[in-house]
C-alpha cells in the first residue's frame, strides 16, 4: 500500500511539473507581444481561482470546509508565498533565459531538507548531502553562464527558490487537513488577491501591462487552465501521498522540461557549459531521490 501511494504521488509530481513547465515559454511569448510579468500573472491566477471555484461548486460541493485557522493559513500562503515565488521568477525570466533560471532555482530541495531538520529534527545523512553537493556545483556552473548585467535576475531567482522552500514546508502540513479542491481554490484565491494587492502598490515597475491582443489572452487562459489549475491540483494530490522532501526532489524532471521547451520554442542556446551545469543538477538530485527513498523506507 505504501509503495502504491508513493508511486501515485510521484506520478502526480511529474504531471504537475509538466504543467508548470509550459508557463515560462508561454509567458515569454506574452512578454514579447507587449505584456509584462504583472500583466500575465495577475489575470492568470484570477482566472485560475474562478475556474477552481466553479469546479468545486460542481464536483465537490459536499467537500467539508477547513477550520478558520486552516483556511486563513492556506489563503496567506497564496497571498505571500505563491505570489512572491511566481512574481520574482517571472520578472527574472524577462532578463535571462528560462533554461538558466530554472536550473538556478533548483537549489530549493536542500533548503526543504534544512527546514525539516530544524523543525522536525530530521537530520540529513552524509550520503544524502553528497549528491546535493553535485547539484550545487551544477548551479554554480549555470550561474556563471548568466550575463554580467543579470545579477538582479539571479537574486530574484534565488529569492524565489528560498521562499518556495519555506512555503512548501508549511503547505505540506496545511494541505493534509482539507479537501483537495477546497485547498487549491483557497490557495489560488489567495494568490490572485496577492497579485491585485501588488498591482496597487506605488511602484511603477510593478504596474501590470495587460494584454492588448486576443492571442496573448489565449496564452493566459492556457496558462491559467493547464499551467496553473491542473498542476496545482496535481501538486496538492502529491503532497497528500508523499513528504515535502520527496516532492521537492521528484520535481527534478521539471528543469529538463523547462530546458527542452526553452531550446525548442524560444530558440535558447544550449552551450556545453550550460549542458554540464544542468546535467549536474539533474544527476545530483536524481541520486538524492534514490538515496532519500531508501533511507525513508520508500516514503
């Protein structure tokens, strides 16, 4: 039963990663047609929230509501966590290639482990830390491939990764106490609220530039449905079956998907150094996944 639960959770992670992987490619296309990160992400999460409200009303009307505290926590994760993570990342990819950004971002699994160590006392072993060292060598090589004028973009990607590690650890505890659709709905409502709050801040560079063409709106609808609603539901389904640590390392398939999409659809270059950096990240995290699975008895 435990193996079946682990396998199902792993499949949900892969499905979630595939959904999230399409978003940067579609987002960059929207930027090229005159929009910006706020102009894409604000309607993205607003539409996703409305879709999830409708889905819950149709398919899960009888799904129980969480306590006020649980609902507030999930909503707050959306407002502060998902909003911060996605906004920092999608501002960054306006300055650096999506393939480089996603590799840099994948330092977060070790942060999840450190949080688990601090909160739950789960001390990582040497054999688990060794492959993560390989991962960070890959990240360092990748960072060296980013042009000199993109220091701010690197900082945004790393900041996004840190915030994600924190909110993922909180989310794994909160999501287990509520229904799947209810949790996803509250999370996306919180994120949409977060973006609208950011849009009214007195900072010109955070003003949303909304799409002016039907093609870009179609891209945003696609991002909302297949790059947000579907992967969010898959992510929460996965977190009900596997730990946050296992979840974080199973998503090693995501940078591969991002890189392939960037190369194929955005004509991003794949140099030898970029390839080596990305390869080390994926290999390091893959080895870690196997060792972590063995050390936790498959859970």
